[in-house]
C-alpha cells in the first residue's frame, strides 16, 4: 500500500477512505502480533489484567507501535466508561477490548442498541484477550465478524466468538449487515422478528420475551387479575390466536401462554381454562341451541363487544396483529370483517358442523 506518510499523520477524513481503513487494518494486525510477542516473551504479563486495566494496557501498546503506522500516539484515546467503543484512533476508528479468564475465545459483548457509540467512528475492531491460555493469547478482528448471536443480561447483547466464520455471523443469519442494523430505527424489532422466525422454522414454542421494551419487572398470576383485565386479554387472545385456540393441536395454548408471559408478565397455570373450562355447552349468549358446541365458542361470543371495539379502532393492537395474525390486517380498515370471516371458518371446522357464528357474535341469535 502506498500512502503519503511524510508527517506520519493519516488524514482519516480524506476521500481515500479505503486507504485509511486499510492502514487501520494493518495497525490492528500489528497490535495482535505485538500483544502475542510480549505475552510469549513474558508469560503471565497480562494474566491478572481486569477489564479496565487491559483497556489501558491496550492504549499503551497501540501508542508504542504507532511509529510503525500512519497513526499518531496522541490520537489514540481511551474513552471507555459508558461510551462505545473503548478506544478511538484519530477520531475515526475504534477498538473494543474484551477478555476472559478462561481458556476460551467466547464471551458476551456489547448491547445491540449502540446508543452510546461515539459519533464519527467509522469502523471498529474487537481486541480479545484469552487470559486463560498459557501464555496469554490475543486476537484482533473486525467487530461485526465475531458476533454470532444475541443473549440477554440486563439488555439484549451480542455474543462473541473470535473463531467465528464471518459467514456465520448474526447479521448473515438475519440477512442484513452490521451497519444496516446498528443504524436502523427498529433494530430491536428486527432482531425480535428474526428469533420469532427462527423458532417457527425449528417448530419451537418460544417467544423472545427479553426484547419486549414494555415488559414489566415482576410476574403476576392470571388469577390475580381483575375481571376487566381478563376480559381485554381474552379478547386479544381471540383476535391473535384463533388458529391455535380453535384447533385440536396438542399444544394449542402454548403460544397464548408464552404471549401472556412475554408481553404482559402474566403466568397462567392452564391457559385452557381461560376459554374451555366446562367442555361442551348447549347455550350461547343465554339461548338454547338444541345441540352442544365446545365451551370456547360461547367464550368468543361473550367477548364480542370488546373484540369488535378493538378491531374497529385497532391502533392499540396493530403491532400484535401484524406479528401474530397478519392475515386479517387491512389498510382499508376491513380488519373486523376479515377477522369474522377467518374465525367463522375456524369455528365451523372446530365444531364439525356449520353454525351461524356471525349471527351469534353480532348477538342476532339465529338458532339452527
């Protein structure tokens, strides 16, 4: 690479961004080599380094090797604290420092929401210290190439694997790029949708509760809710999960239970009891049918007023409809009609005969 280094200053804001980034890549490769050389020459040198100590050690080492690069020692800054990344070089590139006391190359990384990212930082490298090996060993790679998954501590965070094939990064799995995701206004929702799709493809009954921004900090029992609270939630269940509730699936209430826990922090011992306790009934809305239908049908009719209100002014439940029952969403506001058509089909299939569900639901009690 040929660059003008007459004054040993790299113009990172120049038009030659590929050249400057190439210089930074060389800088990081040199840093990795130097760390490993020093560790091998003096085993145990970094063994006791804690997080903050290793950050300062890294800054010192980077400054030491600056004369071999286009970067100036005074332009290597430790920011650390609540900002991301830990170190910046010439206000344009960053180094995030991670380490583990175990002999491994995996760890938990930073938050997927980079709200504390330092403005102007174009590219970031991960410098990772395996302090459990003998001697200690270091790797330095592009940040986005070593992030393979997302986990939760107090917030959704990336998982690091320094030996990861870049083709297996979380971004490749999601069909996006690191830069696209980090600059997106709905990064959390994109990650959430990925895990929902992943669970569905693997036929797993799971829901990423930790990505709910409005999840409560404590869990409450279904039995502790008021009658009105139960009414609203049961009505939402009817809207969102009829394909499960009105079916003979083995785990028909699994998604309902997960949804209550994930979205509302509510634990229900037996979600079936919300709808079908009592088995069969011969009355709907207080009128004799002359035959029996599953109790759940009567429950739907009981919630008719609330269901209709939610669907005729659906802003409150729009996102959940789009996520769990997108087939009824209609920009032309035919959501209520679409739901009624859909649910009528589910009811007839579930009952095993054609019943006038529309009339029952609209409280026009036609007895067949």
